[in-house]
C-alpha cells in the first residue's frame, strides 16, 4: 500500500547500449520474472519492452530498448529509432556496457548521441562477474574520460551483484509523482506479445546461426477452455526464405516439436495454467523490408 502520496516517487528509465550487453537480463532480474527474451545473439530485443517495479515508496518504469547498431533493413531502422525515441521520454538513461570488453566504436556512437540530452545518464558496467575487480578501474576510466556520467555503477545482472544499490540510486533521481500502474503490474505488453517473444526466443536458441533474425511470430489465437482447464495457443513462425522453413521444422518435425515444448514451459509459467501449443511455419519473403508486413507483425508505423 502506498504510504504517503506526498513522498511517493515515480519515473521512467531507459536502458540503452550495444546489442548483447545484458539489458533484457537486467530487466527480468529487477521485475522478478521473465518478460523480455534473452539470447546470446545480438539484436534480440525488437520492441521497447516496459517493466514496472513497485515498492511502498516508489515505482520505477524501465524501458528495455533494442540494441543500437547500424541498420541493414527497415526492421533495423525501426529498432534504432525506437531506442533513440526513448531518450526524450525518461527521467534517467542507463547506458549499459560490458565489463569484459573495451570501449568500442559502437559505444562511442551512443555516447555521441547522448551529448544532445540533458537527462542524467548512468554508466552501468554489466557482467562484472566475468572480470577481476582490478580490471574494472581501467574500464571506468576509459568511459568517464569521454563523458560526464551522473553515476557509475558496476553490476552483474545475471547474478544480481550490486543491483540493489543501483535501484536505490535510481530512486534518488526520480521525481515525486503518481503510481502509474497497479502494484501487481509488471509490464505494459499484452500476453499475446510476451507469448510470441517466448516462441521467438526458442527459435533463436535452437537454430543457432542458421536462422539469425529473419524470424517473426504471430499469435493466431489464445482460447481458454474452462472445461478442460487448459489454454489453447496457436502461433505461426514467419521466416523469409524457403530453406529456413525446413530448418525450423527439422527432420520429421523434430526441431519444431522441441521449440514448442520449451516455449510451452515458459508460457505455462506466465499464464499459470496448462497450455496446448500448436505451431505452424510460413514463408513471407523479405518481410523485414516491407512496411505492410512490419505493421502486421506489430512494429508500429510511426516508429520506422
């Protein structure tokens, strides 16, 4: 229960960084459940995924953005524009980098972009579990020499190291404000979106380099059968080449079955119910470059 409206603090925080620095891992950590898909492949996050953390004294709304990279198609344009747009909407920007990688051209590109904002920017050095503590000082110095960060916080999103300290620091920067969402609200994305992301995550994990990011997932139906106490979910996996369809299905349908089995586990955890999951695979050639299909698959017109 909110104790005192006059003291309640709330605000919005954008998580930006190069692909694969652990933004989604961090979001899932602080929210306390899986709402953003995770992958060892870059550019996994395609939409802004919003996570909400509410306490008695505060509400923090995190926006996990697509990794900023040089786009190669209209989908890539959408992803980068989506990330840029959040910088205008938030109270704090978290710029996340990898502790085990030196500052690079991609990081400098983001820093140049940040030069035009007056929003406080935190440098979040993630994956500190992968480096010796002595190595952190050099990483911190290389970044603070090129930008005046409001705060520098080393963390491990995977293990939770220093995440609580980061949360406390973020709250200090939040303005007094309303409770934007109910206490039990953890994301603004509907079930349909999160379920499609869980399925796409399994495709990324199980196909490795054969199917990079030419995959979209469309949920055809979600039907709750009260009598059978089960939820029927039907989804179509979209690829952009005929050869990819065969890979996703696998020999005698084995890979598609494995995708379904693993995705169903996550969906059941999300919905708190038994799930019957039916998957189909369809070819939509070059869909990532077609605005009409991007809209159909959930990428909003005004963002690409």
